[in-house]
């Protein structure tokens, strides 16, 4: 991994001297390690950057930039995932609130993205720092060449001392290809850049035992695993200017922590304290180890094109023994896919067990179902005795949410 040395912030170079957590190793296990984390992804939601009318509040934006610039001055690298493009355009376009139809959302995003990054550029320039805008869609993590390009671009920006400002490319994204919210995007980016931690800034001061403000509801300072949030009520919806609520934040937390990246969820006003390791918000410890980016996008970002339904024996083999998926254990095929496309692998109870890259076109699969590889080789010849999904192209998905 690239880390820049030798150039100060005023010259555009990074002052970060520490490397990000090594591949395979999880990030910091507790808050105490956050001040020394070499690379942090910070996500801020629209509600934390807007005023009571839903318009961009430049004082709030500047306050956040001051915190992030201080982190850079202390030697850390920062990747900023920022919502707020559509909110930035509401005033200039004379819109009363967030548009409901996709076309107007895309138009507002097109106008607002430039306005938002210009505000960030001015605020960071006051600290001698440059920013670089990076707009992503789901295809940029699903298509391998796209995601390799995104990874290289982000690494180079960081090596040059630039602060990447990332947003979903709402101006071209459709419902079919969008991430859905920047919380999930931030979780995927934190893995893409091998960050040491992810900080989610929102309009509440952390995860609570119930909706904030309800009598008896208290902040949960630490979550070590799924059992710590069993029964927590996270039904409250997001703000009028944002797209996510606590449900989407916990989904993104699950993605990040399962891939070795710890998360702090807190209010934007607590950004400095969160980066300093103070007892603010909720700290979610990493529950898994870093995996390949390819398997991460397959588990969390890939848009599947079909389903393979298994019998009980094949389901056990895939789930418990980590085997490849052979035609003999498949009872039915659904969808329209080509060889190499991502598909869902489903047990006899209808529960999705895994995702994988299928080795055949959909038209080739039905004659293979329920048959052994030796029979297929004898009747159809070499090549038809290969796996439907090889174990190296398969990832168990299990539960991808922290919700009970």
C-alpha cells in the first residue's frame, strides 16, 4: 500500500508516515487505537450538513473540515464520503425540498455536486490542502476493472496528499445500479482503501437502546458482536434531506466490521472526539478479518443475475465444509445469466447461503442438474464435469446486517 512521505500539506503531500493495517489483519480493537490510525474513512450525512430548511449549511461544513484538516496535520490520511449534493442544489434551483422523482434528483445532483465540492475545496484550501472529487456507482465495485481503477485512483490521490471527497454519482445512477445510500458506500470504500477505521457521522450521538429521546433510551457505547444489539429498536427513519436511517447505518457497520474495519457511529459535532478515541457515540469492534476486495464486492455489492437452488446435502457441503458447488446438488435454476455472472446460492429452505460466480450460461445448466461429474464427463465430454461454482469464486453471505 502506498503512503506518501516527505511533503507537507501546503505542498499537497501527505504527512502520513504509518501504513494502514496489513492485509488479513483487523483494524483497531478498541477506541484507544483510533488516534494513531493511519488511514480513516469519514462519512457525513446530509442531515449533518444542512440547516432547518434542508439547505447546505457552510458553517457546519467548515467545522467538519477543520477537524479533518487537524487530523491531516497530525499525520493521518483521511478519505471523506460526503452526502449533500442534492441538498446543495435546493436553494440555487428553487426547490422546496428533496425531489421525489428520479429525473429531478439526478438534475439536482448534477448541479449540487459541483457546488458541494467547491465548498469543500475552499474550506480545505484554508488549511493548505487540496481535494479531489470521486463519484462512484455500484458498477464501480461490481465490475472488477472499474473497482481496480477506483482503488488505484484513490491510492494515488492519497499519495499526492489530496483529500478524496467521495459521493455516489447520483446524476447518472438509477435505482438498478445505485448503492442506495452513502453509508453502504462508505463501508465498501473503507475496505477498498484498506482503512484502519470508519467514522459514520450523523444527527444522533450513537446507537441507543431505543429511539433517541424515548424515556429510558440510553446510548450503547460499545458493540462487540451481533448479540450486543439483539432487540434494539432501530425503526426510526432518516431525515427529510437524507436517504438513510439507523437500519442502513447498521447494515453498513456489518459490512465494515465483518471485513476487519472497526466503526464509530456518532453525531457530527463529536467528530474530533471520535477521531481522538474519546467515549462518544458507539464503537463497533471488527468481527472478521480482511478479505479480498473481489469477495467483498461479491458478498455485498454484486448485483446477482440468477439463483441456484440446492438440496440439503449440497447446502451442508457449501455452508459447513466450504466446498465447490457441483451440478449433482442443484435442484433448480432461476434467472438469466451468462458464465461469470454473480448468482445467489439458495438452500432448500429458501434462505440465501452464498453468492458465487457461475461457470455456465443459464441455458447450459438444466441438463446438468442432479447428475454426477463422472456421468457428465462420460456423456458430454471433458469440460462439462467442472464445478457450477468453484469454491474460490464463492462467498458465504449469512447475515449481512446487525439487526436481530
